[in-house]
């Protein structure tokens, strides 16, 4: 009896969240600009796109975001697939509710206990806070290059870390920022 090899189950990686968010902000026809924007290789982006297609977050055979699938994954799956890993106090870039755009959403009822800042470790950082391991190694570099992507990555971290009340606020914020539903025509 000949045993056929069993393929391994494809699995999303944390970096794939950034690939999806960048494609949502700037749909790309080529891999090179996407790789440059994410401070990585074209092969890493190509593999990420393939995983996103396999998961149904990108439409089959394209780099077009399936908005309902991305919304569902970010709001209901990302905190389970990529649980937050926290560390000691470091100097870094604010993320989650420490990012100014997310902090502006919080009310007295939704502020996380202690309101300790959370940061991605970054030598040139400006805020001292509790370290949150970023979704991928070049998160800080990418965030410095693209404020819109930085805002979205910080919002994803708020979903990963936040209470149900914080997640509800961030859900509304994300809906406004990236227009989950219908495409807007000018």
C-alpha cells in the first residue's frame, strides 16, 4: 500500500493581518510596492496573500479584500488566533488605547483599568509603557511610514487587548475608517 503525503493545514500568520489592512487601504496590482510598504520581501508578501486567499479574506485568485470576511476575522477571531503577548515596561510607539485615535474614543465607562500605556518596543519611541509584542517584527517601521496603517494596527491591538466595551467602540471606529460594507463612490 502506497501512502500518499498529507498536506499540512494552511494557517494565517500575524503578518497576514498587516497585508490585509494594507491591501484594504491601497489595493496593489503588484507585490513589490506592497512588500516595500510592509518592509519585507516580495516572497513574504506573496505567501501572505496566498494564506489570505486560502482563508477567504482575499477573493480567490485576486488581491481584493472580502470585506465581510476581514471584518469578521478582526472583530471576532484575531484575539484568539493571535493572543496579545505582553512584556515589561519599555520605550516604544503607542498602540491599542494608547494610540491617540483610539484614546479619543474612550469614555469613563470604557477606559481600561489602570490605563497603563501599551507600546510596541521601538528604540526611537516616545512613550514609556507596557510592551505589547507587535504582530510582526517591522511593525514600528511600517507604522512610521504609513499613519493610516499605524492607526488600523493599533485598533487591531485594542481588539486583541480590550474589554467587550472597548471592542465595541473599536468596531465602530474600524467601520468608519475602512468602510466595511459597501464601496463609497464619489
